[in-house]
C-alpha cells in the first residue's frame, strides 16, 4: 500500500471522506478520542461547519427548502471552507497539531464536480483558493455500495440526501476516481465491514502513516 508523504507544515491534516451513510463520521469521532487519549494535540472539525459562520452556511445549504443553483452551492461550500481554514485549520497546522476533518475538498470535487457535473478544473481551482493550497497529508476514503449506504443513513434526509440515486452513483465513482489519481495520499477503506473492523483499519492506517512520517 503506497503511503502518503508528509507535507512541509508542522501539523498533520487527516481527512475522512465518502458518500452519505458510509460511516466516516463515526470513524472520525473514534479516531479523535483514540489520538486524544494517546496525548496527541488533536482537533476534530467537520465540513461544512465547525465555526459559527460555517455552521450558518451548513444550515443554509443542507436545510433550505428553496432550490440552490449548483454554482451557488459550490461557492457556499467554498465559503464555509475558507472561514474554517482561516480561523481553525491553518493556525492549528502551523502550531503542529493533528487536525481530523470530517470531509474536506475531495467532497467538493466528488459532489459538485462529479455529482453536479460542474467543471472539474474550476472546482479544483476554487478548492485551492479556499484552502490556500493546503492539502491533506492522509485521506481515508470510506467506500461501500450505495444500497448499504442508503440503509445506514438517518431517517430525515437533508437537501443533498434527497438527490436521486444516479447522483450518488456519480459521487461514489468520483471519489473512486480521485483515489486512483492520488494513491499516495488516499487510502480506500472497505466500509461494508462492522464499525469495529473499520475502525481497526483506520488505526492501522494512521499508525503506519505516523511511522513513515517520523522516518522521512
Ligand atoms: P455530512 O452530512 O457528511 O456532514 O455532509 C454534509 C453534506 O454536504 C453531504 O451530503 C455532502 C455534502 N457536501 C458537498 O456536497 N460538498 C462539500 O464540499 C461538502 C464538504 C459536503
């Protein structure tokens, strides 16, 4: 398994990605508790959200009963990201902390780029603009068939979860395409397994990445 190379910033950014219902948030919560217990300086953020401004954008983009144009939606996610980067992620990485992000810019590429079929080059450009060029050191992609993911979702669908099945098929394929392009950064986790089995794989992957980063 090719392992990611550590970026120059003192901290470490690990992102958790996948389609709705893939189990990434449970795994991110458990990884946060595990690293904190080990005594690491670790912080857990979610996208869109975490800061008051980004949480307000989250409510707008996920709970609005009005339709939102696809380009407007793209900018809302990037706006939430820019605010979270400036106020939390960038300073934490510069202080040398470990930041766990429940979704990051790969979600924009997968949902707005592949799902909404927006221009991928433009989406990538805006991702870079919103993050100031920061990239995850390691990304865990929780992959599973759509049928299982849909069964696992909460009862009340949000605005995105109301999209048709074909949309989520494109999003899943999008995530898989991103992972194929960046095998050093992105590790695909088989998310069909039990939560415990998935979490053990998450721990092994993070441990292996930490060992490698200390060596290089
Ligand atoms: P969550 O429920 O996993 O927190 O994700 C929020 C929803 O927003 C989920 O349906 C995925 C979607 N999303 C995008 O479409 N683009 C993005 O850039 C992000 C971060 C999330």
